[in-house]
């Protein structure tokens, strides 16, 4: 009953209350990013695969400028990442706008992290089961290693969550997430160690995907 009905109510109510409570913080962050990003905007959206592989626009705070070379190409990510953006990523505050996705029903508070569409053609049958539930802002894999966990292990943890989803488990994950953020454990600013955790050989395809995305951005 919780999985098929009450979880959605749980997600909606907590997200709505959270949005109201942190609205002053959201306003400050939006104002801060408006100036730090040099007119590049405050929000960043990207296609992600949700429940049953349905694509949706995942919302995050934008932590980089749109600065370009004279020929129009975007500067490398590390050159466009602002000090404000680095700070916001370090505290995982860039994920807060995803509460909008939860309210819309694209995401849940707890669940496997939504990945880009390129992964849809890379999963095996067992790994694809992580999409049997709505993706989450945080999840079982995130509180059990996150940046230092092998990709195959992350998917294994995601599927374990799908098979053991309960209210008690969701509350436990929420609590562990808060503790990790406070202690600044398993939080980071990107895929710095993707090479180390990519034991499935997905990295070349993912890099190709982002290279094409970058070319599209350069052409705009």
C-alpha cells in the first residue's frame, strides 16, 4: 500500500512543507546565483530517465556561467564553475530545485538517482529494474558510498531498494542523508572519480553523450 499509494502522498506533503520552509533560502540562493552566473540564469534543466524509462526535465541550480571562447565554443566546465557554484555543490544545495520535480510527480524524495538517457541503452535487464520506481533526490546508493562506490554496486543497491521499499526504509535514508550532508560525507562537486568507479565500461558512451550535448550548446 505504501509503495503504490502512500509513498506519493508522503513525497508530495514533505516536499510541499520543505519548499515552504526553505523558501527564504531558495530566494537567497537564486539571488546569489543570478549575479555569480553573469546573466546565464539560475536554473539548469537536463533530460533524465524516470520511472519506466519516461524522460523528464530534471531541475537543478545552475552553478556555471555560459562564458565562451572568441569562436563561440563554451569554456571547459572547470573554467565556468563559479566559487558560489562550487560552494553550493559541496553542500548539495544544487539539488534543492528537484523538489519541484517531486511535486510534479516526475521524481520522489527517495529512490535511485535519475540518470541521463544514454544509460537506457547500457543497462542489462537487472540494472534496468532501478526504473521500476520514481527516481529520487537521494537514495540507498547515495547514503552507502555515493562518489566512492563502483557503478555496478550502485545499481545493485538501487535494485535492492526497489525490492525492499518501505516507509521505514525511506525515513532511514532521509535521516542518513541529513547526517551525511551535515558531516559533508560522500558529497562532491561532480564526476571527478567516475574513471575509478566505472567498472562497467559505461564511461566512453557517457563522455560521447556529453560531448554531443556540448556541441549542441556551442551551436546555439
